[in-house]
C-alpha cells in the first residue's frame, strides 16, 4: 500500500527532530526568545526579569510582526462548560449570599475578628490571639486543610498536591519529603481525602483558613502542644456560632451586617432590571437561601432600594438548610412571616416560606428538571445535588473570577505565559532529540545540560505566574498545567459560570451557550504541526 503524502511529511519531521544538534536547539531558543521579548516590549511588558538578550532584539524590528502574547478576556463574560439553551429554561432560581448579594472586603475582616474573639472568649485560647490582624492576601478559596497534620494546601483536579503551596501555620514547608512519604508521592487517596481533610469552599472560609494558620503558627512559635484536629473542630464550632443563632435572625455576623448595610453590601443597580426583564419575558423566578427572613428582608431592601423586593420573585424560601434541602424529604414548609403551624398546600403570592424540601417544592410548583436554571456561589451547598440528583441546570457565581481575569489580562502576565508555552515546546523537541540519539557522546552531555537549563527556567516562570495571583497559593482555578480541585468541581457541576449574576443582563432568553471544543492531547497533534510553519503546514492545510 502506498503511503500518503502527509505520512511522508510526518516522517521527515521525525527525522528532522531526531538529528537536531544542541547548537541548532540553542539557536531556535535564542531566536524565539528575542521575538517574545520584542513583542512584549511593544506592549510595555516584560517576560519576568529575563530580558538578558535585550540588546540584540533590534534584529527583528523590521521583520514581519509575530503575535506571541495571548488574548484578552472580559471579566463581564459568561463562561460555558456545557451546552445550555435558554429557550428551554422556564424557571430561574437564585441563592442570596454572594449570588444576589455582593459583599465588600469588610465582611471577611469582621468574620476573622469575630472568629478570633470567640476562640478566646468561648474556648479559652491564649488572650494574645486577640491581637491577631487579618491578612487578606494570605488564603484563597478552595484550599484543603489536613487536620491530622495541620497542613493547608491546594490540590489539583486529579487530587495531586501542588507542593509549593503546602503551609504549616503561615510558613511554607520547604522539605516536602514527609508529605511525599505519607502519600507515597504527590497523590492523595480518596479515602484519606474523605476522612482526614476538608475543603474550605466558600468565600466565608477565607478568614477561617487564615485564622487556622495564624493559631497554628502561634502554637509553634511558643512551643505549645496541640492537635490540629481539635483546633479545626474549635474553629468550625466558632463559625457555626458566628453564622447561626436562636433568634430567627442568624448568628452575630448577621446582626453586624444588619446594623451597617452600606459597610458590607454593594448595591447593584442592574440587579432589579435583570430580574424584571426575566419576568417580563414570561420566566418564573424564585429565591432559595439558607439565610433567615430578617436578614434577607434587610439585605434585599437595601440592594433593590425598595420594600417590594419580593415582587421580583414568584416564590421566596429562606432557612432552606441546603444541601439537606435537596435530599432530606421530611422537613415541611412553613410560612415565615409570623408563627403559623398550618400545612403549606400551595405557595401564595407575596408570602415567604422557610424550610421545606425538594420533593415538596416540585409538587407545589411543578418546576423540575432541566426547565430550571439555579445560580449559587457554593458548589457543595448550592449546585452539586441540584445538578446530579434533580437535573437542574446550574450557574456558578465566582466573584474572584473578575480579579483573576484582570491579572491574566496584564501584558506582562500574557507574554510570560506565552513564553512558557513556547519554552515547553522547545523542551519537547530537545527531549525527542535525546530519545532518538542512541549514542553516548559529547553531544548527549551538552544536550542534557541544555534540557536542565530549560527545566530550571520553566520552574522559575511557573513560580512567577503563580505569585501573580497569590504568593502563598497561586490561582484559585489552577495549579500549573491542571485545573485546581475547586475548578474541577465548577467544570463538572456548573453549566455556566461568571463573576456576577448581572453579566447575564445583555443575554437574550433564547440564547444558546455553546462551549468551546475540548481537545484531548492526541487531538492536538495537527495543531502542533501547523505551529511549526513552513512547507509542512502548507501540505497539511
């Protein structure tokens, strides 16, 4: 059988890679880096601090301009994981906290200070702890806490540890051999993850993670014996005291917010317009939240600047106890406005209900399955059960997304990332040359030196890109190559995600969200060949 021309071309590429010399690889590296530096400087950016070839980049000023930087992304976009046809959606549901309500940074400060004081006043921790100050730049959402060892860390979508994010207290662990020995590598087994770790999943948990680390650091600095599990239990109980209460209002946190709404809540002029637009288009809307009526009433009145905010919804349910709402079917609904023991047989306009369960919700409303699109910020409380058990379409509201996109849009970040991708391509070429060279000679030694140099440069770039988001833990959404554990959950259980619910205000109710085609590694080969340019791509196009 005659071999096709593309096959012969691929074979030539193979032989070309096989016999590349170290000198040619270094020349390719030098040329490509100069081009990247020159392109970055046109954007008034730098590729880290590695402009060592700066004085030579004039060579390329008159040549054809190459685009080495990556594109911009608007923080106001809606991002798509799964195809979603809005014309099939009849009902829109919303959580309250961090979904409809957007809180200021003052809330995290208040949470930290309140948790800190409860630890001293209730659990009798050392009084010096009351002098702790909240560091808003330390923790991110989605971290895992190992309550056997006191380690705080980020893991990826495959449950692999990002080793340079492991902290004991406020200090990064330099010698990770103990962690690797415990897990027989970087991977955390599902059993260990389930029984010895918990994830700090919502925005309320950022001050919680910071306090955990601060107390661990204090105990270590003062040579005090402690067990991280007891510390974790105490902080979790303190959080429950803070968030819940016995007065129909909520915990002390809710009282603090209600006393000074402008300090904690950001008004959203677009929110009312968006909700009214949905209702004018014939869509049903509901509010389903774990917060109490008094807290919701105060907050929504402030956000919408009207006491008639409940007219924006066909149904309002407070104190829902999600995620139990989705799978415990024995807790009935009751009216929330005044003490009432009557059975709820239907949802009346203008009434607010509390408690309840999904089974009764579907029975009373007839809203079920993929006719419903529900938005929330907490992947575990709001979205997972609604999606996998009841077939609702889901949307995740992730406020950190806007900040991370702004960082990614910075010219220096984009050009640095672009150079990292190019450097990894060069590393692949060098390693292929090494694999295909069967003889041990001086050229092999030089090739090994070259690969080592490039790997070290790659590691330094990765650290710089991580630190652009957060020096301790990096980006909320990824480790290095892989999505983070948190991002993986968003990919699996949210059809769409965005930084703010009002990002949808310009989207028509019959819009179809089409996700980008996801390429598997073996499907990218043709794209990689085209990137080499020249005669090869001409034959393949």
